[in-house]
């Protein structure tokens, strides 16, 4: 990035008139080297996990619907629908909660 004349003037102005912290005998280069590293963003991992969970959930819904006899609705079908509905709802709520928490 090129520095033009305005950038240099602003930098000099901040060095001269900007806030200068007081000297602190405890804040030494040794302390600086012991500070923790900044955390890396793992947002792409979270989105990957959400995508895999959504695909698995969609496949389970597809399998549940394919297994159902179109003429008869059994207790087993109702239980499968209820379980898949609960799992889908929990995955959706967790995805939204974690996404909002990260932002």
C-alpha cells in the first residue's frame, strides 16, 4: 500500500499530539511475549458442521417418507415423524443460537 503525503502528515500529527500512555514498569517486552495469541476464526468450520447436519437431516426425512406406506399411517410412522421433527427443530435452534452468539 502506498503512503501519500496526507498519510504521512496524519501519522506525524498522531505521533506528536496523540494519546501517549504512561510508562509502566510492569508492561515490558517480556510481558508482551507472554500474551496469548489472538484466536483464529473458525467460522468456516461451524458452517461446514451445519451443512453436514442439514444434509443428514434431509436424508433422514427422505428415508422416513420413503419407508412409509402411502395408504396406511402407522404408529411407527408417527413416532418417526415426531423424532425427526424434534431433531430438526433442535438442530435449527442450535444453529441459530450459536450463529447469533458468534456475531
